[in-house]
C-alpha cells in the first residue's frame, strides 16, 4: 500500500468555532472530504479563544522559540479528533482575545494582523520543512492572504520541503501592510519589488502566495477567469495571467449534513423534496419569529449576507419598495457597513410586518431563512463562489443571482436551461433595474405552482457535495508536487 498523501490545510478560520465568512465553512468541510478520499489531512488554525475552550484537553505537541524573531512563546496543540486532527497554533498574545479573527469587537482590524498571520504562515512553512512532532506534510494548502506568506517562506528554503497550493477565496482582501514591516516578518526588504510582494506601494501577503505557491486555485471556474481581468483582478491580474497555467477554479461544495432540510435541528419542521408542503410551516414560523405579518400566500424573499457593496446590499435597499408593492415580504439577516445596517433598520421601521431586518450574526436564523423563504436574493457585484445560493437551492428556495463568479457556475435560469436543470434566476447588469426585472420573473414563476415546484426540486436534487471538489483538489495537489519537483530538478541542473 502506498502512503497516504499528507496535506496541511492552513486557515485563519474554521466553522463552527470561528467563522467570518465562507472560508470558515470550507475549512470545516474540505479537509473532511479529503480524509474521506484517503488523504492524511490535518488543519492548522490559530488557537482563538473559542477553539481554546472547545479543545481545552488538546495535547501540546511542540513549542516554538521566537519564530522569525517575532515573539516568544508559541506552541501547537493537537486535537485527537479521529476525523481531521487540528493543530491549534497557540500564542495567547496574538489570538486569545475577544472579538473576531481579524477584527476587534469594535470592527477595527487588529493592528498586529501582520504579525498574527505572519506567525501562522511561518509555522505552516516550518511544518513543510521540519514537520510537527514527526508528521511532515507533502503539501501545504494555504488559504487567503492570512496564509499567503507561507509559500514565500518555503521558497526561501534550500533543502527538501513541502509543495504548496494557494487558494483565493476573495481576491479583494489582499493583506496589505507597510513595507517597513518585512524585517519583523523575517523577510528581506528586497522583497518590496513589483516582481515579488509589492502592491499599491505596500506589501501584499496574498501576492506572496500567488507569486510563490506551486499551484493556485480559486473557488469557481468563472471567478478564475474574472480575476485575470482588470475589473476583478484588483491589481493582481497581471500576475494571475502570468501564472494561469497553474491556476484552477474549483467550485466549493457545501456541508450537506449541516445544511440538510431533512435533518436540520434549527427548523420548525424538517422536509425534503417529497414533502415540500412542510416548507410552509417554516415560512409561518419565520414570519412569527421576525414579526412579519402572517400572510401565508405572500412570497417571502430572504437574504443573508455581509452587508457590503460586494453583496449588492445597496441594490436590495433600492428595490425594496417595488418588491413590497409587488406583494412580497422581505427578511434580511446580516451585518456590515453601518450605512446599510441603518438603511435596512429604517426600511423595517417604515414597513412593519412587511420587512424584517436582523442586524447581527445568527447561525440558527440563517438556517430558518433558507428554509422559510420562498426566494433567496444574492445580487452580488462579484462572488468568488458563494455558499448561500447553494444552501438555498438545497432548501428548495430558488435564488435570484447576478451572473458572476460561482453564482454563474451554479445557478441555471429557466430562460436558458432545460426544464430539468433550471433552479433559479440570473441577471447581468449590476444595477437595481436588472435585479428588479429578474425578481419580477421569479415572482411570476412563483405564481405557477407546478413550474415553481420543478425549480425547487431541481435545486434540491443537484449535487453540491464536496466529493467532486475534493477529487479536483487532489489533482491540483498532484500537479503542484510535480511542479515543485521539476523546479527543484531545474535548480540542481542549473
Ligand atoms: P462570504 O464568504 O463572502 O461572506 P458566502 O455566501 O460564501 O459569502 O458565505 C457566507 C456564509 O456566512 C454562509 O454560510 C452564510 O450563511 C453565513 N453568513 C453570512 N452572514 C451571516 C449572518 N449575519 N448570520 C449568519 N450567517 C451568516
């Protein structure tokens, strides 16, 4: 028997303990799917406060003395979960804090984020050279800018080391810092050059990953193409075009156990494609939870998102009055920019019983909106993959989405797809008129019960599991290892 491939998945967040967005879900699900496929997959994640308390018994496997000269007193604890073991990167000065993984309770970026995630990257690269306690990964899979320096550290190693793959979950977050910080990160000032880490006059952790990793992926095929253009490339399009031979788009799967209307403990009533009538009970329960009028026949439109321009929060606010005039109710859950939070609160106050705005993060309510809504809104200006449209399809709640990134790759419109594949509504222009036109088409379809049920069941039967995506990642890992071997052979020959 051949040895299983050893992969270290490096992530700044992991559901259910610490989650700021879709990456948290991916970090929970992808390593588990890889383990299912026979990979020896382990996760490296900072020991934030919720992880420390969830795994208080985890055993200490190594300690690091001042890695990179950054600080003293870091160590790793290993959970003995039989599925996917977690290496918790302990450094209380950096990670044992209130607030989120990247921001304070006041939503300010932590001032030492470069050191916090420089340390994460540094320890990941140590895994790839020395290993942890006898376990050395064949490959390090870094995610987003927070892990971006790891491939740069590895590239500076002359000895044998792990191959690396860098996944971009959202290119807009680039990990930009002052170039003067390079020495504190254990890197030479010469890396402040446009061929290496420099971006917009600063240094970018994400660019480091994109420059030095052996393989690159992003979370949908369409987004992989879009980020090679100026509009969504955010200054990195040139580098991405240069390296597009190693760039692959792989659509995220979803955790089909957590997001399963037939087993979801958050719901008033569980249901599947053969018992869709029970979805109505969830709609009524949601109306009463949110203080919406008990208008059972009114289409209930849901949205769950970070309230930022990327997600089209402004578009939803603009079209809300028209939506209400068309007889719909609107339920929004989200948090983000104060201007959008306030506008949504104002809408709810102006239209009691018709608009509900819950400002905050609420996992249970997110499940109940997916189940209770009739339609789901996702008018993103760009969307690397998007998870909520996948959840909504699985919950029999057809989404209305903009044709971008993973939305374009996962949602098929009845005007364009065969009747047994259509599962939502797609529009093109990033403006309120286009969104409203798509919503009107959706509301018309909603009034035709047979057509509507077909859309619902098509989405519910689609396969959004991680199995296919995990196989695609395995192929990327194999190619990255081959690329590293080829580079090493070339260096020896040269
Ligand atoms: P992104 O990662 O860009 O925020 P995704 O659609 O890929 O967007 O993933 C968002 C994830 O976060 C989903 O699991 C979604 O349900 C969840 N989410 C976003 N905002 C909230 C919120 N306010 N409350 C609960 N869950 C939320």
